[in-house]
C-alpha cells in the first residue's frame, strides 16, 4: 500500500534541478525534475563519499555527484559503470501538476 505525500507543484522544482525533502524515517531525499515534468526521487547521499546528490548536475535521467563525478541513474538509483553502487530510489509521481512522493 502506497503512502503518497504531496511535496509541491512540479514547477517549484527547477528544470534539471532538485528540491530536498527531510524525512524522519529516510533522511534527506532529493526530488529531481528532468526535462519537462519527469520527476525522480533518491536518497540525497552518493554511495561513494556521501556527496549531496541534490547539488549535482542533472542530464537526462542521470545525476552527477558534485564531489567526485560519480553518475547515478535517477530511474533506479544504480551507479553508472565503471563505478559500482546504488542509492535508494523512492516512488514519485506527478498528478494534476503536483509532485507526490511515496514515503
């Protein structure tokens, strides 16, 4: 069973940018907006050196960590080879222009 929580209007997240949500259970979650209204959510912590992914550069469905340039796929949280690792992804959706996160 999903526990959808309204986060904000999708237009409040900058195009190719992010917004951070603090969760008591999951810690900091970065909610990214790709091209258009595509949204993604992952834990805001790179698996390499815990860099803030929310401050990274978004390109397509990938974010590049600002500390050491690791690339993380926003669709599933997997690190792009040759690096290895993953971050926890969260279900996210847009309905009627609002972003909802499953916590």
